[in-house]
C-alpha cells in the first residue's frame, strides 16, 4: 500500500470550510471553549493512527536548500548555539473551536495523527487541551480588543509579543507559552536577588552537545481567520496548524524553493499545498527526536537527514 493510499479514510473526509457555514466566536471566549472541549469534540475522537496519514511526495531539494529553509522558517532566536528549540514535553491534546463539531473532530483527528507521525506523544481522548485551533472572523481585531485586558490567553507573553500579534494583519496568528527548565525537566531555582539573579540548575553542565536548560512548550494557540480559510480542507488546515503549534515556526520565512504547508495562506489559488510535505514532517521529526537540551544548531543540522529519511520511506511505499 502506498503512503498516499494510506490516507484514504481521512481523505474521504476532506470537508471544506466554506461548506460548513461561518460561525465565529469571540477570541477570549474561544479559549474558554477550548478547555471545555475536553469532554466534547476531543473526548469523542478515536486514538490517532499514524498509518492513516500522508506526506506529499519525495524531496528533490539539496541539503543546502533544506538547511537554509529550516533556518528561515524557524522563529528568530538570539543564540542558536546556546539555546534549544522549544517543543512540547508533555503529551499534546488539540482542540478546535469556532467551527461545527463534526468539522472540529475531523480536524482534531488529523492534527493528532500529524503529531504521532512526527514522534510527538499524544494524550488520550478526554484530555485537557493544550493546543487550541480557533476560527474567528478577524483575528487581528479580536486580539486588539482584548490586548490590554488581564487574560490567560496571553499568559507568558511580553508586551512586545502581544503588540506584534496585534499589529499583524493575519490571516493567521499563532503563539506558544513556554517555560525554561533544567535539562532534566525540573523547574529552575534562582538564587538571592542581587544586581543580577544567580541561576542554579540541578542538571548536567553545559557541553557542546547538551545544554543545562531546555525550553518546554506548555500550550499553543493558532487563530485562523475564517474568510481566508474558505475553500481549504480539514487536512490542509490541520497540517498547517500542526506546523505552527508543534514548532515555533514563521511562515514569513518561506522561500518557495522548498515545499511546505506553511505556504498555505500565501500561495496562489490552485497552487496551495494539499497536505504536510516531506520537509514539514522531517522538520518536526528532527525537532522531537533528539534528547532534551540539544542546541538549536544541532537540531537544525539534523534536518536534512530527517527529510531524506521521510523521502526514502515515501519512495519505498510508492513501489508497493
């Protein structure tokens, strides 16, 4: 059975967002609704099966092109050598709100499958959501309306981060809540407050291959404008959300030279990626495969091999 044919069960459910009717809710209320989904849409989903998902084709890009694209789509970092890429350490539990239950269930199932195929642990149905995919009419207006209010929606974000979200016209706004921990996953302990706090970490010391700290993602939010999503399939939207929620990526870095689902909202009509690509899956696998605390430059450096591995599996499956 080919990799593409293994998606048959999910592909049959390619309902389009313009066929379900637009039903937008306020952004702040949407997050509350996302938590409530633990006993509705999420709870009704069957466990994800990686075999039911597909990635698009095999890559013909050079290692240099893959490496360059990976760095361009990775959210800006201050130090590739002294920091690790942020990722979920706890099982992920996606929820979708702002769309009818059937559409939400299909999207959630697909996102769960994306995560498992990438090597990310997925929580059991009935879990408390830590990934919220929210559909609204205008995300920028919603964010601007509540940016100065005390809301858990922006917990962990700086005023600058919130300002950048409010100034972004969209049509997608995505952010994560992160926490820096010791490489062993234990909370950091800070010394007495002097002129500068002294950091004390009960973990292995930094080295060229392992840092003393890691950056864990506690939760992720992806807000999608309904008008921009018109005509897109649940597969496209779930795969896009996976690349924005499971990794801190920036679609503005997409060059067009390497196929990626991150081009979904910028590609011309008719040329939008149909689903996650080998590059996308390779990126996520490279992010989640290493031990916690690996420097970002090493994680990105392993991307070419991860993409090649995905391409090899795809090519092999296509022969059967």
